C-alpha cells in the first residue's frame, strides 16, 4: 500500500497541472497579502479562492486522473492485492499530493503573513476541502465508465456545492421568510462542506455581525465547543462516506 501511495504522490507532484496549480496559488496568495495594507483583508480575499478554485481543481483533476489511470488500476487488480487496498491507496495518494500542493501554494504565505487562528483555520479548511473533493471525485469516477460523463458529473457536483446550493437556500429562505428558519439553517449547512468551512472562517474573522440575526445564531452555535465538534464530525463524514461508497462500488465493478 505504501509503495502505491508513494508512486501516486510522486507521479502527481511532477504533473504540470499540479505544478501550475501550486504556482497559481502561490502568486495569488503573495499578491493579496502584499497589495493589502491589512493582512486580514488579504485573508478575506484569499477566502474566495480557497472556497471556489480549490474544490474545482481537486474534483476535476482527480476525476481525470482516475480515468487516465485505468490501465494502471487494471494492472494492480491483476496482482495479489485487495481491491480495497488499491482504491484507498489511490485516494490517499491523490488527497496527499493535492494537500501538499495547497500547503505549498497557499499555506506557506498564510503562515508567513497571517500566523493567527484565522489564518490556520483557512489553511485547515483548504486542506479539508481538498480531501473532501478528492473523495467525491473518486465516487463520480467509479459510478460511470464513460470519461466525458464522469467529468460532467464532477463539474455538476462542484457547481452544486459552490453555487447552486446557496441559491437554493436563499430561495427557501425567501419563500418561507415568515417562519423562524435560523436554527434549521444550521442543519441545512451540514449538507455542504464548502458552506461549513465558509461559516467557520467568517466567524473566526468576526464578520458574523454583517450576517444579521442568522449570523448571531451561527456564532452562538459554531462558536462553542459543541458547534466546533459538530462541524468537525460533519466534515469528517464528508471525507469518509464518499470513499466508503466508492470502495463498495469498486469491489463489485467489472473492469
């Protein structure tokens, strides 16, 4: 298992797309911190990059990589190796290499310019989202043999988590504005890891006052140890559940 993980990590870290992704994050991170007099404002600018670009790159690159590695996977399956071991090794390799790329590109500037609790929360959120969207990509890749369809599913999933989910929530709030939905929103936010990370970072930045009464409810819940434990548990489930389903599907899949 260690040999497969090592091979996948080294193979991905040499990939031009990943190198370009790392360089892009590094340039953007250094730019936002140097252009702003206040590093907190730079952190807020970097937040949008972490919540939109990182999931997009992770889910699309991982899906394409899995389809391009079909022959390699078939070779591994022909060896005396358990399918679960093969699939988890690919997951660990992808998640590890893309997390390293994010840490080098955005994590190092964050540590240099904003080594605060907010900065470390943003760094953690970026790594967590990288792992989650790699897990979702593996599930999308194993569900269909068709490469174009698999990439299409991955893009639709990214659109849902990054853009459509917020639109649906706003529509729900608008339609049911006469009802007290603030506490229900805490439960709804658990269905989107991007929103969970956004709420945690904004609360760390103490921008919740701009979110009105809903922000106060979020702060009262997510600002406590119980809220943080709830959030960490949900994000962990977002890592585990897609991988678990993809492993089950891969075990039964006829290659």
